[in-house]
C-alpha cells in the first residue's frame, strides 16, 4: 500500500514542462496506488470552476484516469487556487479536503495543511487570507463576470509578487510556535504541508513527545513528492523536472 503527497505545482499554460512532468508522474507513480493527496497551489491561479481552460480540462481528465485505476484523490486549497470547487473536483474524480485535515496514515495520525496559515509573522498576508477565505467574499467574487475575475487574478498576482520582493525570508516561512500549536491542538505528532517551497523534514517536540514536520517541495526545477508505505517511514523524493 502506498500513499503519495504533492503540492505547489503552480500549473499554468505558460509552463507546459511542469504540466508534462505532472502527467508523466501520474502514469509512472500514481496509477493504482492507494491515495494521492494534492496539498494546495495545484494551479497558479483559479478564478472559478466555470473557466474550463484546455489545461484545466486536460488535468481533470488525467486525474479521472488515475481515479479509475483505483487511486483515491484528495485536493486541498492553496493560497493560489482557493476557489477550486466541487464541480471541478467531480470532473477530476477528486475529493475536496478542508485545511487542516487529520488522516490516518497507516496507523499514524497525520495533520495535513497547505501551510500558509502557519506563516503568522506575515501579518499583512494573514489579514488578506482571512478576507479571501470568507465564504461571503468568495460568493461575491464568483458572481462577477469571468473577464472581471481574470483581470482581478492578474492584478492580485502582480501585487503579491511586488509585496513578497520586499519581505524578509523568515517572515514568509512558518512560525515554529504555530507549528507546535497546531500539532498540540490536533493531538498529533506528524504534520505534512507545502507552501513555503522549502522541502525538508524537521524534527521537533509537541505534546511532550518527539514530532516531525515534513515540507513538500514546489515543482519549479524538480518534481517533488512524499511517498508513504505501510510499515515504513515516509520519504521525500525528487526527480529532475
């Protein structure tokens, strides 16, 4: 039995190499495994399930093929694609997950998150996140014409890039105290997340016992995934993009 975790692919039309790598990953690694978890920022931007670009439909069809092979697929929102809805998940054969979610990973409770909520030192971003995740705000956004939403997505991306250039690196990383807080709140010793683009395994302490935080990598220069097998420690793996 095998479970796979990926995040931060940032799929977009302008980078077909990443899309090709993902489609190849599905065929060589995801077909017939037990579960595939996609922990946010799957797409670089998402403005509603009604957009239906060729890329979005190609990816949905590929995921559906994996689902038909017997693999359960779970999708979590990221800070780039938080408007992905149940309509798209149904087309892709995926189940939308809450952030955070605790799963049973072969007998070990594991806390799954995208990871942006852990970056509490970035106060400005956390205010923006709370606003964008408000159901009423999302309802208002999705009610706007498609062209308006496309323009808004471009503007938000430009603003985000400009603001991040002026921020210290540690502000955009997780707050260690917040990690421990979340582990203890959920009563678990294992956390898996993405968002920071800093793949690594971190040992720490929570609930008075040893704990572990595994950070997934972004698909910029490498394909990153976490592979978990029954009776074995989860392993971070990478391959050239």
